[in-house]
C-alpha cells in the first residue's frame, strides 16, 4: 500500500502544481480533489464538438484531445478518458446529461449524497 499512497500523493502534487505527471499513473478519484469538476469540464468540451456522424473512435479521439485543452491535470484527464471511454461513448450516443455522466462513472457524487433535501 505504500506504493499506492506515493502514487496518489504524486497525482495530488501534479494537480496542485499544474505540472504533468507520468502517463502510467492510475486514477484514484476518491483521493484527488476536483475530479468531479474536471470530469464535467472535459465532457462539456467534448459534447460541444460532437456531430451526429461521429463514430465511437472519433468520440474517443475527441475525449483525449480535450485533455490537451486544459492547463491543470492533463494526465488525470487522460486517465479518465482512457479508463471510461467505452461507457462515455455510449452515454454521449444517448445524449446523456454531462453531470449524470460523471455520476455514472463515479467521478461526481449523486445529488442525494450532497446533503441537500428536496
């Protein structure tokens, strides 16, 4: 577990400093602040550029290219896009809401976990 802890700390340092981390880092969404916001930012960027003729491969490419547009957390962005690309393609194809997409891949908490009563 010591290696795991160092890896998470490395990702956290990258996130806070804006520096680029190794490509092979793993995503530990529960321990890295801001992954929900990053997820929504990535998916909103991609959703704006989608066309009805986009194939699943094109959507995956747009997901990865969206990481080049952000200043902080590029390797975290790439990890998210690579890990969840198949499910995100399906969700984009179903025209799913971006926030719901991030909840479905567990990068954002569902509304009932926000501590807000209706």
